[in-house]
C-alpha cells in the first residue's frame, strides 16, 4: 500500500521567513513524488516533481529515500505563496496519484 | 500541457437523484481519472476512466454508484447516482499525457440536500 503523510494542516509564517512543508511517504518501490499547489479559487496545478530537480517560484524539494521524505522548502516566503499544498506519490506502473491531506500555508505581511 | 473543462462547476441536488459531470480535455491524453475531495479532506481516487471499456474502480467505489464513461480519448463523464448528503463533495477530473504530468479540472462542487 502507498501512503502520503503531511503532518501539518496549517503552517503560518511571516513574509521573508523560511518555509518547510513536510511530506513523508510509504511505498515499497521507487515512487515518483510531486508537490501540487492550489491557490484561492484556482485549480490544482503541479508545482514541482522530484525527477526534475528544479526550483519553481523559489521552492525546492529533495527526495530523501532513507527518511522517505519529500519536504518542500523556500528560503524566503512571499505573501503570494499563500495556498494549499499537496504532496503526491505515483507508484510504479500506476498513473493515478495518491495525495497527502494537504497543508495550508499562510504567509502574513 | 492540457486544459480540462469540467461542468457543471457546482450544483445543489435533491437526495435520491443523479448528477452527471462532464470532463473535456483540449488535447489527447493517455489516462483520465476521477477523484473525490470531501470537505476538509484530501483527494481520493474514485476510478480510472478507460476508453471504450469499463472503468477501473478503487476499493470502496462501485460502478452502480459511480458509473463512468469514456467514449473517446478526450471526454469522460462521471455520474453520482441515487445521491445522499454523504455524497456532498468536490469531484475532480484529471488527465495525464505522455510526460506523466497530471492536469486537473476546476472541480464540481456538489451539495446534496
């Protein structure tokens, strides 16, 4: 079975502060990991995926297979980063995603 | 990239009735899926919509309650049958293409009264 855990329902930080949204997964094989973001009144959209190893909007995430984690980080939060963030996993041979419960990020001025 | 149009965007329905949600993708995609997001919860996969054949349902979801069609590569429907208040949720259509990125519709917010 595959599972994605996001322990924080809400993360509130001030503008300019570092942000780390936690994601841990459970999967016996080699998964693909993703972060999706949903801004207010917008649809869910891909933020980044581990195979790309890229930085999007200042966010990065590194897959740590030893700790089975894929935490999302940004050194300096901006107010426009306020949104709902979902960590998701795709197992080998599957195209559907398994989502975590989501973390709402609030960046205060 | 793919743009997914889903309709209706929201509806309020009487218990015991059925609602059909439509999902149209603007480009050819490989896979189409239907998810449910109950209030305050994450997205749960209902089923994979297979072109020209029966959908593949996840545990806890059955064809009689959630019949799905996919007559071609870019269109699918999900019907929520014999609705009860517990079916009040956001229903999301998703599609993936060859590069495996998943795209999502804007969702259908269903309220059953």
